[in-house]
C-alpha cells in the first residue's frame, strides 16, 4: 500500500504543487519527503491515508496563481504559455507571493477571499513589472 500512496502523493505534487516538487528536487529530498509523508499515514485505510496526505499539503498555491493569471492577466498568461515558460513563471510567482500567502494564512476556504485575491494580484503585477524592467535594462 505504501508504494501506491507514494505514487499518488508524487503524482499530486507533480500536478498541483510543482513549486514544492522543484524545491524537493533541488534539495535532493523528494524520496525522503514521500517516504516520511506516506509512513505517517500508513496505519489508515488507503482512501483515508490519501485524504490525510492531500489535506496536509493544503490548497495549491500554484493552481491558485494559475487561475488568477489566466483570468486577470490573460495576455501575459497566453504569452507565457506560447513561450513554454508558464510553469517556470508560475513557480517564480509562488515564491514572490509567499509572504502574502503566509501573512493571510492561505487555506482552502480562502480561495474565494477577495482581499487575498487583490493582494495576490498586486504581487503578480509587481512581479510582472520587475520582469519587464529587467528585460528593458
């Protein structure tokens, strides 16, 4: 069962938390992370263990930013997508927006919080302006 949980957790991280995946790969800790998190829930049934692991990860900041960028900055979203840098740029934005997420204690219920949305949009706007400034220098 643990191997199934490892696969499920790995797939979920790959699809919903690529920022975490990149960090774990850079630190050469992916296997350790997967082992630790699946061992902690192995006493539960497969479905309960799966739910517990995904709840522990929390909502995807990456997916949240993806939706905001696509809805609020569609030209930039399209440009990043066409240049095949969308994932990289979104991971960068997750890192830039980290203080906002932490300060506002981002959780599942907050995905419709307008204050959080506006704060994140402001951080994205600043990030995009700084990227343009670097390109123009």
